[in-house]
C-alpha cells in the first residue's frame, strides 16, 4: 500500500516535465486517488463484513498493482484519473482491513508490534522513492510506473496470506469501560478526535502530494526524490516509537505533540530555502504522519466507538479530498504558500487534539493502551497529567 498509494508523489515532477501534465491536472489526479480512498473507507463503514473478506483483500492487492502498471499505457488525463481512483479504493480497503486485523489480533501484545506493521507504509514510501531516484537519470516516467508496479506485485505475493479481522463473537460484549460498548463520557470526545484527524487529512495530504515538487523548486532535482526516501525511512520506526511512548503517555497528548512537529516540518521548506531545510522537513514529516495515524486510530479503538477505524479513515479521506482542492488556486504561485496553508491546518488539528486531551483530563478519563477508564476521585484530584494522565 505504501508503494501503490504514494509513488505518485516522486513521479509527479517527472510527469510535469516529460508527460505534459499541468499542475492543475496533477492536483486532479491526487484528488481522484483520495476520492477513491474515501469510497473504500465508506465500504468499511456500510458493509463491515467486506473488510473481513480475504477474497476482497486479495482482489484489492491485485487491483492496486494493475492500476500502477496501466498508468504508462496512455496519455489521457481522464484514464489517469480513473486509475488513481481505483488505486485509492484498493488502498483504503487494504489499509482498513490490515489495521482492523492488527487491532483485533494484537490487542494483548506489545503495542510496538502493530507500530512496526504500520512502518510497512514507510518502507513502501522509501522503496518507491529509491526507484524513482534510480530511474530518473536513465529512464522516463513510464519506467518509474512499471517498476513500481513490479515492486507492488512482489509485495502482493508476500502479503497474500494476511488474515483479515475475524467475525465478531455471537455473544454481546459487556457494556462500559471494560467491554466493547463506548462509555457515555467517551462518546462526545470521539467527535473531537474525528475533527482532529480530518484536519490532519487536509494538511498532511497537501505535503504528501507536493513536498517533493516544492523541494525541487529550490534544490537540485535529485534532492526531491532523496527527500522522499528520507520520509519513508523516518516513517518505518516512527509508529513503533510513538506506540512505545503511548505506554506511558496519553494518546491525545502524544497526538498533539506529533501534529505540532509535523506542522513545523511542513512549513520549513517554505520558510527556509536550501537542501538542509528540505531534508530536515522530510525527516520531521516522515517521523510523524504514520505516528499520527497510529495514535488517532488507537485512541478511537480505545474509546470503544463502533467502527472507529473505518469512521476515522473516512474523515481522513474527506480531508484528503478537500486538501488539493483548497490549495489549487495557490499552485500557480508555486508551492510555498501551499505548504504554509497545510502547516496551518495541521496546527488546527493539533489544537483539536489539545482540546481532546484537556477534556478527557477534566472528566478523569485515561486513554492509553486498553479501554478508557475512570480515575478514582482521589486520583482525579492529585494526578499529574504530565505523568501518564490524559
């Protein structure tokens, strides 16, 4: 999924230069991919049995591979839009299925295990960046798509035996903090988490789509692809590290920190020109964007809100559709204003995470690994929120 979803970012400058793709059409292709991602996420909400289907998971893996291989077969923007739409649907099905499986099968295992699984997305990003960096001087944009399709096919074979989340047991889970039902106090705060993660979708995807092109505006061409490799390499361990921190710190508090760091990374190449700023930006962005997903999805699951993974992914997807549309008028002036706006949106997501943290603190609820729990009255009065409280 990391290759199939994100290889478009390092290939985009090549398509601008050698395939006649305009900046506006590039944004349209990105939007199509994010719209497809929303469709896949909605499927997980409306028909949860779909994301428990091994056949659908395998079909999605094959469809994602085929969508990449078909990109060089045409110069039609309309066909490209359709292929990126298909890639988005397949990516969302794969993501929701994998995350739901992780949360159900690894619930009693150390949190860093699921974090390393999320790191697979970062590995895919790094590999896609290396492919484009290697090929850009010896081949054209078509070879980059074909190579990414071949790599995705290999990874499809490797992931063929992934088992989706099992069907829920027939007996109802007990209500309350220890069971599967959300507490009355937890329900309103899921909306705040949803708003934060949706805003993150807006800001993150702008950087995820245009960061390479923005860096290449003020640096040698190879620096952009190299920065994308750094994004992936930084992302590989990030989810596991954030998950480890989540054992001693609240997820909303860590979510706030990750979003602030990410906003700084997005804004950096717009504020400071040069290779160093671009590479530091790549590391900060890579070290946080998967961590944000890990923390937000884990917090939603632990609030015991029904279908939280699919709902949060759907909100994230809506944000990703809105992001390129919101910045499209700015693209004619380059990418710097675009990145500043994206950073501001991510800061708004951080503000919502701060509200979530504060609200759960006031209500004496702890949201870490496990179900939300109610502090005893005495603990509510004396606990230090910076030492594990929310």
